C-alpha cells in the first residue's frame, strides 16, 4: 500500500512531536521513589462494619427466637404454597452447613461464604444447622438469632423456615434462594 498524503502528514506531525525525546540508555531501568499504595480489602472492611452494626442493634434478644420457637420468614410476594412446600421439606436440599461449635462472628462469616458459594453454584435450597442453643444458658439460642439476622439481610434469600423434626427441627432451617 502506498502512503496517502494524510499518512505522510501524520508521520511528519509525530516526528515533530517527539524530536526532543532522547532514548534511555540500554540496560538501565528508571528508578522511581514512589511506592505502590497498600491494597485495601473493601469487602472485609464492609463485613467488619456490618458485624459492628449488628452487635450494636442487638437482634439477639428477639422474643420470637426464644426456646424452641420455629423460624419462619419470606419476602413479599412469595406464594403460600412455596412456603408450605419448604416447611414440609419438599424442596431437595442441595447443600448444607453445620455451624455447631462456632462463635457468632465465625458463624456469620462462614454462613456468608456458604451462601455466596451456593449462589455461584446456582443452588436453590440449602439447610443450615445452627443448633437449638441448649448450652447457651440464659442467652438462649445465640447462633439461631445470628443465622436469622444474616438470612434476613441477604437479598438472595427468598424464604426460610425451621426444618422438619427428622432434619433438625428448630435447630436447623431450610433456606430457599433465588437464582
């Protein structure tokens, strides 16, 4: 291809713009004194802030969670037939997690990771075993309250109910996730 007059003009303008530029000596790398800023993990900071906010708002004294009460929650627009099927255990549980023995902070962190993983894998129904809180003393079921708080704040959770007796009863929940 032959250069056009426009191409020749572009070449002339480029040469004129870089005529005072001197090449770097070979083998030398320019040294800069500026250091890269330390990377900051935005999500872990957000998680810490969320934990602090939850601890200050205090969902742990919710009277609905005392003793062996059943958990029931659903977003607006969820049909009663969906909730009934979930309560009866008619959705196939595709993944489950057991939070026994974890502290509240550990349980919340592990639960969030579990839910994110389930959503990535497009899982529709999970079971979360939180225990009945029989060894929590006067505080009641601490993990149960923490699980309920996390699930209510998770946008992908469509509904959750306490599991059937054979699957853990009030010590576990079935959770229905949106796809």
